C-alpha cells in the first residue's frame, strides 16, 4: 500500500487536516458560547420596551433597504444576523424573512414594490409640513 516517504507524507497531511479541524471546532464552540451569552439571544426578558407594531414584511422591507443602501456596516452584514438583531431590538422575532423578500420581488413592477417605504416617505413629508406650519405660527 504506502511505503516509506509516502507514508510519512500521508501522515503529515492527515495530522495537518486533523489540527485544522480541531481549530475550526474550537472556534465554533467558542462562538456558540459567546452567542449564548449575547444579550440579544436572551429571550427571558425583552432587550428594550420598543415594539414593532407594523407587519413583518414592512420591517423586512425597511431592513433590506437599509442594507442595500449600505447604511448598516457599509452593507456588509448577513441578512439572518441583521434580522435577528433588529428583531431583538423591536421585540419582534422575524421568521421566514425569505418569504417576505420573495413576496416583494413578485410585486408588480411599479411603486407597489416599495409600498412601505413610500408610506414612510409620505409620513415623513407630513411630519415636516407640520413642523413648517408650527414655525409659521410663531
């Protein structure tokens, strides 16, 4: 089967592989321990008193827009991690977010694709108009 130098080379490669696997396993164990201790992971007590009160698909639309506009970590954030963090902040677990994304992509290719963002834009314009009116009364 193997002889001399080939056995030595094979064993050296096997040892190197096993050492890499041990390192990766230790890193995963360390990550898991840290993740379990993360305050965002705890489900016994809400992280904040803030609650998301709109639909899940609307929160997903906002978060995807923020990620696409590179407003969070310059766009370099895993969607699952982002949804987990913001779900914890808003006391609103985001489940099956990919379904919401799929629904958004299937919307008619008009303004309906950004329904909630358009609604937010109008609400913000109305807010600014209200501020302008109050300033004029002074």
